[in-house]
C-alpha cells in the first residue's frame, strides 16, 4: 500500500485534524487502502468518498474526494476500541 499520495486540506480541516490528533500519515494510509482495495463508500450528492481503516488500536474514517495531483480531505475522525475475550 503506497502512502506517497498527496493530500490537500484547507485551514478549517487542518485545525479540525490537529484538534482530533489525526496525523497526515493516518489520513494517507486510509486513502491509500481505499484506493488500492476499492473498499470505500461513494456519496453521489457530494461526489465524495468515505473510507475507513482499522489499525491495532483505532479505526480511522476519512471523507475525501479526488483532486488534481492528489486528494482533498474534507473531514476525518477515529475511535479507539479494544475487544476483550472473556
């Protein structure tokens, strides 16, 4: 999975991701996985995609759209979870 992709963010999105402690590398991994596998939801009204990626301790969600020379990030969030076997 290539993470050499270019992401674009406006000031509002940059501030939101900083506040949520989401790194550019996290965003790139989610988009790269979605583009490599094709597993993503398409939102035709907004022409955006919603993708997710589960890591060892969190699941990341990114809403994005293709842009010239990369991808425009519109928002992202994550949640941490741990499944414990009883």
